[in-house]
C-alpha cells in the first residue's frame, strides 16, 4: 500500500515538474518573442525620442512610453515595462548609443586683418564653437608672422571630441598701423514721431530701453513724446567672473518711468559662463527688484561673442546658461525673455519657450523666428533724452 502511494506521489511530482518546466519554457519563449527592436540603435545627441521609437514590434502592451535622455554620449541602457500576452508584467532592457555627427561651426569671412605686432591668439578671437563640446580643438594651419606685413593663406580648423571637423580657408592680412585722423560720422537720427507714424498700430506699442548711457532722463517728456513702455537695465556683470553692479541710473530711471505711468521691463547684461553663475545672477536681479512692480519681462542679455572661444562653453552650454537664468527669474514670479541680435538668434541661440527680444537695426526685419519685442535702432531721438536711445516695438499677443 505504502509502495503504491509512493509511486503515485512520484508520478504527481513528475507531472507537475514537467508542467512547470514546459510552462516556464513557454513563458520564456513568449517573453523572448515579445519584443523586437529596430536595427539601428544609434541616436543623435539631443534628438527627442521615446522608448517606442526603438521598438519595431511588441507582442503585448507598453506600460510607460517615456522620453529618453539623449544627452549622454556613448552607450546608455534603457529599461521599460510591458504586459505580455499572458497578462504578466515584464521588464525589458536594451542598449542605445548616443552619437554626435554634427560638425563644429566657424563664423568668419574669407579674410581677417590685424595690425603689425598683433598680440592675441587668433583661435581666441575667430568665433567658432561646437554643439556639445565645451572645448573643441582650434587650430590655425599654415605659416604666418604677425610681425611681418603681408598676406598669408591659412586654414582655420576646429575639431570636437567626436572627431567631427570644420575648416575655413582665409587670408590673414597683416598691415602697418598708420596714423589716421579719426573721421567723425553722425548717425542718421531716428525720430520717435516717425517710428510712431510708421509702426504704431492697434497691435503694437512703441518703447525704449535705457541704461546709464542715456544719463539724465525727463520721463514725463518721454511719455508725452509717444513712448508707451520702457525696458530698464537693472545692472551688469563687469567681466567674466566679475562682480554684479547696479546700473547707476537704475533707481531714478525706474522711479521716473513708473511716476510717468509707463509699464516697465528689465534687462541684465551678463558674462555668465555656467548655470551656477546664471542662477546666482538671476537671484541677484530679483533681489534688486523686490521694491518695485515690474510689468514686462526681465531679459537675459549676453553679447560677448568676440571672446566666446575663451569661455569654455559649447552652444548647448550657453543655451543652458540662458535658460537657467530665465527659469530662475520665472520661479521668482517674473516673466523671462531672451535678448539677441538677428545673427546670433539664427546661428547660436536655440528656439526657446521664453519670449524673445530681437535686435535688428533695420526698417523692416526679415527675421523668421518668434519674437515679442523688436529693437529696431540705437539712434532714437526724442524729447526728454539728450543722447541717442534704442527704440523698440512690442507686439501684443
């Protein structure tokens, strides 16, 4: 009897074991066949992508189709969860490779002129940069002598950490420094009444931006001349890694503009080289503004392109710096805005979620990006301001 029971138990155990074995094997087969990936698992740095972009076929249901971080060059592991055809939750891990195939950029013409004895490094002053490499290799290929007058055929070459190269052939003109009498040129005045006549509509407002360079301003006269708003410099950074200084005319300008009933915006002139400095500067700006009501955006103004090569920043980094400043401004309850000339808005500044203040000195801009404010000239003349002043057109949303 006992022997019969033992045989029966063994048979049951064997059957259960066989069932479990084949069930596990089947589940493994199901899971193995559940996910088919695309062939090319390389993705360009910074390109937007989700998990599903790498899945060719999924025999089941994807639980979280999240956005993948593509800002880490090299191999990156991606893990996601799904429900298979047996209604079981499973994990799947695969590896993608983030690559950089974008060449650096060089911004210069076909020639560059220096005076005899020029003492700067050409690779510091000939503007160039890479999308993600903060310190690409910059080289001048060819022989030249800044202590000998002549024309030198050279090549400017920039190589990033992914070995992408850009090059530009140019002629270096080394010339003698001759004594010349300065030629005084008088800019053509841009009168506020003409701007109002040509650009004022139901959807626009005409305004100015000011700093210490305009010196004393009679704000009531400015308003009576037709000005409808003012962007005022709160301060500036003295140089790279320099201190932050309140514009000496800031207080009287903001009080004068507010007393005249003009809506006021703000800008800060920055030399920020990293996101930490950008955050610090934005906090400094908001501290200076705590006593005042600000009606219009606060602008980040970074313009030191002639020394950009020395900052240790890629184009990606300088854009992160700007966005960090503006993000911090908005966290403090203000509206942020990026200031930039047409050239750099097109070539270096990335499209941003923040408002844009375009600088383009012309009668009709052909800039195709989005902007709410257009600085159309720096030769504005009007009652209440003795010096030249920038005139702006603001577009109502």
